[in-house]
C-alpha cells in the first residue's frame, strides 16, 4: 500500500535534517559503556491534531468549459477564488473528481472530459487528495481513466478509486496517508460507471461487500489512526438517504470504518455525528456532500457543503475532537457580470445581484430546513 505524506509538511523533514546536522558532534563523540547516557521517556501528554476538509462533486459541464475558455486556453481562477483560504486551512483537503481528464475534444454531460487546466486550478486551490471512484470515471473509457491518473501523478496528488491494473490496485488501496504524526487509511467505492466497462487491465473500485470488508480488514492490519470510507452511492436528487445507503453504512462501521463520507446524489443529505455508548468515541457519517462546483442549476443541485473534522491524538489514542460543515453555492454566468462560475460562501451573499441572492437564499433555506430536522450532533459553521 502506497504511503503519501502531504506536500505541506515538507518543512518538517528539513527541520529534522537540520537538527541531525546540529547534533552531529555530540552524536559521534565516543562514550564508554560505563558512561552511557541516561534515557528518560516523556509521556505524550500534549495532544496533537489533524484537520481534514471534504467537499462534494468537482464537475465540468459544457457550460463551465465554455465559460472558462480564453484565447490562450482555459482559466478557472474564479472558480475557487472565494473559498481558497478555507481549503488551505485544512491539513488535508479532499474532493470528488467527478469527470475524466481524457483530453480533447473536451465535453460535458453525459461523457465528461475536462480541460487539464481544471485539475491545475483544483491543485492550486489547495486540494491535497482526490477520489476518482465515481460513475463518470470511465466517461472516456480506460484510456481516459489512465490519462486522468497520469495527470494526478504528474502533480503528485494522492488519489484512489481507479487504477491502471490490478497489481497497482492491490498495492495502492487502501490508500495510506501519513501527516503530522497521524496515519490515515482511505478506501473508496462507486456503485457503477454508467454502464461503461473498463478495458483490461484497468480497474475500478466498485461497491462489492466482500471486497470492501477485505479491504477494511487490510487497512486495520496497518494500524491506522482512522479508516475513512469515501462512498459514491445513493439516488440522484433525493435529499433523504436510501435504505441501501443506511444499510451499507452500518456494515461499513461494523467492518471497522471509522468515518464515512458520501457523494453522488448531487444534493446535500443529512449528517450524523454518532457517539459510541461504550467507548465514547465519535464517528462521522455524511450521506451526501452534494455538488461542490458544477453546471447544474436545478433546485437543490446548485449548492453543496464543505465538511470539516479535527482528529486529536493523545497518549497514542486518536479521537474525533470536532466536526462541522459550511454551505456553499455556485454562482453562474447568467447571474455574474464577469460571466464565470464561482463558488460563493454565505458571507458574500450580499455582494451578489438580486437574482443570484434569491437563488442562493432558496438553497440555504432548503438545506438548513433539512438539516434542522435530520442532522444529528453537528452544527453549521459560518464562512
């Protein structure tokens, strides 16, 4: 299984190297057995923390491609301009890349192939890891799937869900991320790939219970601090999770998953922050993050949410210290004088045109009403 250290911690390695150089004379001085130094073990009483951010579907409909077109290529700077700071605050920011990067001709629904510049913008916005296990990962077939993987690798972006062959799938899934003294194991699965079959040897992680249980067992054997399942599941445009989602969530927890983050319905679904009555440990269940950025404008599909969690480790024990969410909405060219697509946090709603304000407030009202009735143990954070 491949281990990734997120790029933002490279300075830690430099600091460690410098400390070794500084202590070199002392380390290399001779000492007799009688003069062996006394080693004192200090208990880890100061907790360390790790913050994670999850967002929903990163999509590229034809209208988005058209809006980003420039004479010299494609420009997606506006897409993440107003949420970039929030993304970069997280130690690890994770998104669902729901399109292929299959090259030209670029196209939106039903078979997505986004310009490479879209991935560059995602990378520059601060995302550290991407999930490719979704129903659009084979929109340009296995060739497009491989090209997507190659681009992700060229930017050193950890990813999971699709693989060039079975050997790579076994080696790199579960995906192990090591950051700030934490070891996390990620697994990811999709319900289908829109009827498109992968041409061997290309592999996709599908929702297959036997395999999922085995994957989580392998993850547990690596002794991670948390096992996080990224699930592409549920029924499109339904605000209430299906019976199948609920049943599978219980199985995932029983197999050993610590937290579950869902996508696919294109609308937000409830969040549950559960507390184990015996251990007191908390588990986060997000049924659907909704769309993050997309060309969809139908009621409830025009926005989504950003979910944050903070893990805390003390004396070798890792717990979920805090979790919250923020709603976010996509401004579209029809309501934007700049004619770009842009993610807008609620704090900027008053800066929008009246027509955009109306649509944004409608989205907020519906999402908040749903969450007031169905969420368990988690609150909204203003951004």
